[in-house]
């Protein structure tokens, strides 16, 4: 369905009636940049960065994952995620083992030190997330998540 000639036209950057303040991707980009700056400030004193934090949280949620699954969930390039995982291994935060089912697959999981690190980071970032959700109701947060997921799905279609 085309947005041309409809009320949706103002959301098309190519339209004369485009309004950047009504453009969701403008706000998504600004929110992501601001979130990245704030989370990096919180993580830096713990010698953690957003890339390692993302990998650690995925492993905390999923238990163990292949490097390619981490890359898929983190929307990262496989070589980049591989470097991050092996840096985390060198720091004692994760272990990397060959999959018993498929020797070509490397399976990653948090070490005890990695679990402790994740819990510390979760405690120290709690205030940031409380601040971000301030003034929102649970239904508003759920609806926002659903809408963002729909944008993601729309853009994921090849």
C-alpha cells in the first residue's frame, strides 16, 4: 500500500508535507544515540562497554548461544561479534566450547565471573531504566514495544 496521497504522506521524507518531528525514525535514532551515551557512561566505570553488555545480557537470558545466534540477536556482523566474544573470553567473562551436536559451531556461555559482572551491571543500570520508563504505564510500554517490533518486522522483510 502506497502512502502517497494519504495522511501517511507526511511521514515520507520525499514528501513536501514531511514533518521530521512526526517521523518515528528520527525519534528512534535520537533515542538510540541518547541511550547509548547514557548506558556507556554507566558502564565505563565497570570496565564494560555496550557491545559486551549486549552479549552478556543475551547469554544471561538464553543461557548459552552460538556466536552466530548472538550476532543475529545483537544485529552485529559475525566477525565483530566473534572478536567481542573472544575478548570476553580473555577477560574470563565467557567460556567458548565446541558444540557436541556440530563441531563447526562455537557455543558461548557466561562464566561465574561473567554472571557476577552482569548482576553488578544490572544493579548499577537500574536507575537509568527507571528514569527512562518514568511516567509510562505498563500498557504504554507494551504498546510501544509492539509498535517497534512491527517496524522491525516490516524492515526485516526482504
